[in-house]
């Protein structure tokens, strides 16, 4: 094409988003341009479809918690950065994972201090509701246990099993008191009468049976359902029984005579659960038709139908005040509803498999849920957050005291170091153990994640520092150079060097790629307990049993400053994010803040009643966390030294503390053999 002067001019480029100038005198050109335009539109469409499909897939991975099976996906991955780090609306307070099968039933003790769960592994377990510790395991059934219920006085537990029996246990010692035999098929549910004198059980044999607790004698057998009976519940006054069945009905019986009073048939599929409102005026039922329905108990009229789950609803429970309902579903969620209008109050997403049981705590503040993912979880019923631990990791229960803890750079995972030669990686949201590294021949004292999240360094009493592949657990390097226990390890900010502190009174700096010793700092007159790099990587700080904190030039190894304000051994040291301040923790029960340039003591925090073992700055530099032998973790205002929060969930000395990269959570490691994660408001 030429311009008016006869010179050629370049044709304008077209795109699917700009108009194309068709040539009216050239059919061939018009067809060519149309073809090119169609190709471009097709390419853009395919790219758009691919992007949407990828996003949907990754959302599936996150919603199902499959993401931790592909460990260490960086936070900068586009779909995460763009659509939000973690698409969950609330956090679990505690996750119990001590069972080896799916959990089918869960119930709070009347005083709210304990939780009982029923499992596929043929056991009933009793947990401490505050810490998640297993208190008792009852073994007596010969098949999976479907349901569990506390007696009104909390002294006994009843369990229902696929072995066709109901058993009653002493809740204090786990001794079997009675075994009720009368059903001819699996027993799916069990419930105590309000006066504690009778038990009702529901079975696949299509009956509901009422037992005398003292004698084990069958008092009544209700026959009215035409299919398996999945659930049974007593009215608050003990005069009526409600049962739910695969025949798609809820039936209400006279508890004294066994006469059928009302039949509710509003569901279009199997009814899995039924529950009375605290005032006895309403009934709630959960069904495979994906709904929760609320009925008028007197007339049988449907008052509300809650639609929000995307799969079968397995369980339903009223809040103690009767204002809310909680439901558990095969869609892996627990939903909390407004009982008056059916509006969704909260949705909990943390289970990784079907949720089949739900229960409110007696104080109305917490919800417990049980799942096929083999965990029982506790939730804050109002906000999903609490001042208690979000999660307690107890995988080290058989591995000993936990000495160290560190977050992955993306905040998704936690690594911990244990007394009996183990390093473990956890999912920080579910508490699931992902990997366990065993390579040391002595207890592991400390652990640190590389800045890129690909490697983990561990320090051990076997006098070595080991570097591991964080994805596979493969040992990459073993650094041998110390002549005594290695107490601490730290990566340089650029990930090229590793510093270690040892009982041999030295700090060594290693080449992270080769394991070659670059520098050895000798200046302490006692064991060196801790080491930390300055944020710019130019300085190293070390803390020792000689009651000092020392600052070294990381390039030359020359000693720059000695801080000697503690009156006891110094156990830990940490730099502020801006590198201007140092915080140290000592056996003198204090945390001290120093001016890094002058060595002048700026603040002394006094609040712990035992030795302070660890100290850590929040990512924004405004707070300091400390861990102590007094079994607490304290959060301090870095500017004033005032205590902001005191966490007392551990039952033994707290050895380590670490902030999540976003500063919203805090992890602590303890001699009680757990790692706990706390929310930071």
C-alpha cells in the first residue's frame, strides 16, 4: 500500500480489540484479515479459558487442603497473590488427630472441659478441650463406633457401634460398666434421657430402643420407620423422643408409651440427624437433600429450610441459647445459621474430608466438629478467632520435648525440632504432619528455614548442622566442625551462609552450598546459646552463658560490641526488623532491648516468673514475643515494655517462639511435647 506521494507506508497492526480496515476492492485481503482476526480471538479465548480453569483448579486445591501435598508453593504464585492468601473465613482453635480412622461422633462433657469422640478405629477417645491432649481411650467394641454421648452428670459415657451393641463406660477410668445387646443390626446413635435413667438407641434394624440404664433391660422398642434409623434425640423434658430415618421422615414418639405422636415428611432424601431446640418447641433435621429443616414440634409444620450446603448434611446441633444452628456436611464445611431467619452466620472450611458430626460447647462459645479426615476440630462459635491456641500440634508426643520452631517464608508451613532426633514439617493451618526428617544421632536443638523456602537447617547435640531439602526431606549437607553440642542455627538474609552457635564457645559461619567453614568467632567464655544475623547480613549477634550478647562483623569476624546487662545466662537474641535494636532473653527472667550501635540498654521487660528461653520481634517491629520456663508466651509493646498479651496454654517450659511472616500468628514450642499456634489480633 502507498500514500499519496507514491511512497509505501506500513499497514497498521490490528488486534481483536481494535477495528480492522477492510479493503472493499480486495476479497482476498478481506478473507485473510478475517482469518487472522479469528485466529487471534481464538488464541485470546483459549488463554482466558486456561486461566479460569487454572484458577478453579487451584481454588479446589486450597478448599480441599490438597495444597500441602505439593509443599512450599510460594506466596508469590499469581493465583495466591491475586485472589488472596488463604480463602478461609475462620480458624480452628484446636485440631485433635489422635485417632486412626474417620471420626463419626463428637460430644462435649456437661462441664465443657472434655470432648468425647467415636471412631472407625473401634475406640472412644476423651480429649482435654483446652489443650487437645488425649485423656482416655476406651477399647471394647469390635467394630467401628458410630456415636457417643455423655450422661447428664458427666460421670458416664455411652457409645453405639456397628457391633450391634451399646456400651456404657466410666468416664473417669474407661472401665466398661454395661453392654446392651438387643439390636439386630448396626447401632447408629445413642442418647441419654435428661434424668440420666434411660438410654435410647437407633439402629439399622429400623427400630429405636429405650433401655433402663441401671439394669440394661429393654423398656420399649419403637417400630414405625420403614428404613434404617440414623439418629435419636430426647426432648428437653424427657417426655418425647425424635428419630430420623433413611425413609425420609422424622418421627416423634411418646417416651412413656411408645405411641407415635407426629410424623414429619418434608425432606426429599434420607434424614441423617435430628435435634431439639433447648425450649423443646422446635426440631431441626439434617438430610441428604442438602438442607436443614426446622419444624414446629407440636404441629409438624415446616418453619424454615436452610439451603447452603452443596452436599449431604450429616449432622445438626442447636446452640445452648437456641438462637443458632450448626450443621455439618459432606461438602467439608460446618455452617452456623441464624435459627430465626435461616441466614448463614459463619462457614468453617478447615476439614479436608466429609464432616459428619457437630456439637456446641455448654457455654455457647465453641463448636466441635468431627470428620472423615480423622480429626476433631474446635471452632470459636462467634468469630472463628480466640486468645487461645488456634492449633496444637502433638506429633512429637512420642518424640520428646520440642526445642525449636520456625515458619516457612510463605507462612504455610511450620518446622519443629525435637528431643529425640526428629525434625517435622507441619501444615500451619491444619496441624497435619507433612514430613519427618530423621538424620541426626542426637537431639535436635534448633531449626531454621532458608529465605527461599527450599531448604531447612537443623542444629543438634550430635555436634553437626544438617541442611535438608524441604520438599523431600533428603539430607543435602552435613557440616562438621563443632566439638560440642550445636545450640542454634541461622541463615544469612541472602541464603548463602549459615551461622551456628555451640557449647564449644564458638560461632561458626558456613558456606551454605559447600559446607565449607568460612569463619570461626571466638569471644565467649561460656557456651553460646543463640546466634542471629542482622537484616542487612553485615552483622552477627550471639548470646552466651557468660551473660553477654556480642556483635561481630560478619565479613571479618572482628568483635564490635559486648552487651553485658544480664545477671544470668543469655538464652536468646534477635534483631529488630530495621536492624537498629537487639532484644535478648536471659535466665534472669528478663527481656532486654539494646541500641545496636551503642550497646546501651533501652528497656528491660520484667513479667516472667521463670527463665526466658526465647525472644522474637514481630515483622513490623512493634511487638516482642518471649517464651519462658514459667510455661507462658508473652507479647510486649516494643516501645514501652508493657505486656499486651499473656498466653498460658502450655503445660511445661516453653523453649521457642516464632512469628508468622505476616505477623498474624505466633508459634511456640514446649517441653510439653507440643507446638501451639496463637492468633495475633
